[in-house]
């Protein structure tokens, strides 16, 4: 049996590098495929996107160019969890040759009842407010904050990503997909059990919540635990053979509400 493709979607202000330890510990039965939005990593020269629509367009294009056919899984961390849901819904609605069979939603509240991070437009927020919002989740190294150029660059990227997140909540927050969802969250993260359980409203299939020791950025220290969780949930799914896909979403009742 061939390995199961797993697209990896990073958090706000992050890049594919955040999954390096997870990639290293995944078994050979899972094929990790990290994706990056513009403005970071290998795409650092590109202008960041600022809407969920543009982000999903970009990610859908990367999936199409990946050559993956048949079913695959998505592991999205924080912002990536929301974009993973929107991407799965997008591919349900088109008659393509690849579709999401399982979404791992990491370190984020269920979007159905979520509220935007900002009351106004994040693109109008100054650096101090952007960095203060990011500090609620941790993850910004002190040396970045102490370096004027790095601080400004980090704030610029976070501002764009926060705009994507708030755009998602306002336009895709009530998206419902047909694939199951596995919610992974650190035991010390700020999200409540009720917020995590809200992911059940985003699928007509099964959903479960898995708590993993750690905070919002548990990925490095608990990479092995996360890899085990992913591999165990993908094992029963198996790897589809050939380009056979489920009926189009319009015929199955899947919708974005």
C-alpha cells in the first residue's frame, strides 16, 4: 500500500518549518507535504495574502500542482486548522481528482461560534497591537522582539495572517464538511473544552478531541505523540487506489453555511 498524503498547513506568522519535528517522526505510511502561504519560508519574497479566499485559492493551487490523486489528509495548526477546513470544503465542491478524507485541526477553537481576533480591520492595527495579540499564544522569540527589523517584519506577516483568520471567521466560520475531524490541542493551551467540542458543528461525520501535553506550540516537544495520533487515525482510512472520488458536494448535501 502506498503512503497516505498529509498536507501540512502552518500557523499565523509561521512557515512549513514548524512541522520539521513532526515530519521527522511520521512513519513511512504517511507522506508529509508541507504547504506555505506567500511571504515566508521559500516564498518570502512574495506578498502575503490578507483574505481567507485568497489563502484557500493559493492552497488549492498547491494541492493541484502536487500531483496527489485520490484521498488525502490535512493537518492544520492554529490558522492552518481553519484554512484546512476551508480547503476541504473547496475540494468537496469541485469535480477534481483529490479530496480530503480526514482533517486534523490543531490548536484552535471550533469556528462555528468563533469571534474575530480584532473588532476592526487587523490591517489597520499598529505593530504593538499585533504583537500583543500574538503574545497571547506565545511563540515569538525574545530575540525577534529585541531586533527592530525582525520585529517589524514579524508584525507585518502576523498582521496579514490575522487578517486571513478574521476573514475566515466572518466568511467561512459556518463551513460544514463531510470528512471526519480530529481536534488536537495542548493541555495548557487557552482553549476550553467547549471551544474544542465546537468543531463537531463543522462536520456531518465523526469528530473527536485529543489533548496532548503542552501549550499552543506543542508540536516540537510532542512531535512523536502527534505523529502517533496522526498515523493511528489514518491507518483505518487506508490509501485509495485510482482517481475514484465521492459524488460532488452538490449531490451529497455538503455546504458552507
